C-alpha cells in the first residue's frame, strides 16, 4: 500500500473500504474461501508496542478493553490519552 494515505486504515469502515470488503463477504466460510484469509507474518509484536484500550462508540461493556492498536501506527482513529501519534516517516529533513 505504498503511496496510499496512512489514515485509510484508521477504523473498521475505512479498512473494509480500502480492501474492497463488502456485504458479499458475510456468507464466506472462515477457513475455506478464496477471497479473504489471514497470512502469518515473520515479525513478532512486543507487548510494549501493543496498546490495549476500551472500544469506541458503544454503550454496553464500554469499560472492557477489547480494542488494540500498535503504538507506532499512524492509522489509529483514537489513541489512549497521552499517547501521541508518531511522526510521519515521509517528511523531508533539511
């Protein structure tokens, strides 16, 4: 996704739009389909790099921490208080 706006993945609606996931995916089997899958990566996420927080925009169980994001990701819709958005790597230094 080089040269794409890094904010395109800053929420579930934008992620599905970015990857072309629509209502037709609702009936897919989780394991046996040719349209959507989860691929294993060769890097490990350290616990200190993973932020766990409460979900946004819900009324029930709103204090349960069922939301996670990578600390260094700029594609986060709402960060934990005090956690600043990292600077972009796309800036020029003079």
